[in-house]
C-alpha cells in the first residue's frame, strides 16, 4: 500500500530528477542553438524536439512537485490539496507526455523508413518531415489539454494525492489508453528495428549498399542516439504506460498503485534522453565539453561529412599535456595542429 510517507519520498525523488532533467536538457538545447553545424544537421531535428519537450515537461512539473511536497501530511492524515492549483499546474505536463510519445514514435518510424526504403529516404530532405512530426506532437498535446478542460470539473476531493485523482474516469481512460496505444506501436517498431539490425549483421543487405552511396547524408552518431532512445523508451516508458492503460480498464489494486509511478518513469526517461545525447553523440558531447565545461581539445582534423549535406570535421582527441611534452623532445607530425572544435 502506498502511504503518505512513500508519496513524500517519491515526490522528493521526482523533484531531484526534475532539476537534473532541466539542467541536462538545457545543456543539450544550448549547444545545439549556439553551434551552426548542429543547427544545419537535419538528422538532429527529431532528437532535439524530444529534448525540448523533455525540458518543458520538467519545467512545468517543478512547481507542481513543490506544491505536492509542501502539502504532504503524516500517515493516516488525508491530503487536502487545492484542486484549482493542482489541475492547472499538472494538466499541461500531463498533456506533454503525449508529445513525448509522438516524437518517440516519429523517431522509430524514421529508422524503419531508413532501413526498408533507403533509396527514397536518403534522396529526400528530412527537415520538413521532422518539423511536421514535432508540430503534430504539439497538436496532440493541445488536444489532450483541451479534452481535460472539457471533461473535468474541478472541485475539492479530500484524500487526493496527485493530479490524476482530481480528474474523472473519462479523461483517465482517454489519456491512459491513447498513450498506451502509441507506446505499444513504438515498442513494435523498436522490435522491428532490432530484428533488422540483427539480420544485417549476418549478411550484406541492399540498404547497406545504399547507405554507402549516401554516406555524406548519414550521421552515425544521430542514428546511435535514436536507437538508444528507443530502447530506453521501451524499457522505462512503454511498460509503465501499458500498465497504466490496463489499469483504466481493469480494476486491480496493484495496477492502480503502479500507475502512480508513470510520472516517475516519464521523468527518468527524459533525464536518460539528455544523458544519451551527451554521451552517444560525438559532436554534442565535444561541444558540451568545450562550451559548458571549458575543456579545450587539440586534435587532428580528418575529412568527414556529419550533417545532411554539410561537411564537418571529425575530431581525434589528444591530451594537451602529452602533446606539449612530445613537442619538447621530438618534431610534431604536420597532421597535428592546435585547434578547437568549430562552433
């Protein structure tokens, strides 16, 4: 049974995750906005859209969690939150969960198209498709918020511990089942992607040949980030989301308790996305180290095409201390020169 003490600890944990999520996603958005080469990389539009949604979600959750923690009660004492504060604060973030599901589904569709229809995929620009997917995600979030406004009558409910309790069964059924269907579709596409990747390791495919032909349009780091994000979403988001959706249909006590932690999983997923960006995408990682951590690089520049039709250098990192010692005792190779990452 979920007690008031457990709810308090869960809300404090969520607040910590929320703060980390804000700073981590802000770092990703900052380096993307201030780096021209990243701005022109069409492969990053969907991924950056997800980072933006995760950032806004965390910002909206912050005051809501502060209210929940401030209004906590001892065990056996019922909660008495003001619904005219809770519902307006938590409603937009609940609606944004649909946006996150939509962009994640768009990322999965994008990977499937690249694998099964590589010629058509690499011939066309991804910019308009990615922007359209982001616009659809925002539209679906607005629809969720509109459904909330039309179906929920705000009134005081002593004992309610979170936003969901202040809504009604109609909204919870719509919200839970729609998110569950989208999560299941994303999970199915992820399984298809994993199966195709395993199949490719066994034999040479036509898609691999096409990828070689269009290698100047392929950002392997972005592909890797997309794959990791899909795996994290499948593990952290899909399973709790499906349990929450089933809980709206079947009245089982333990399902109702599990559904409480769907918000926790959403915050963990958003934080994980930011760390995947910072660790799995080479250019974003190096730019964060340079612009935020003030870490300088001395590198050898090799020709590579990272963005979509945008030539960009590949950086091989050397330790500056070792390089200075090497300069004192031997002639430095002309291939090595002092440089910083391009902005």
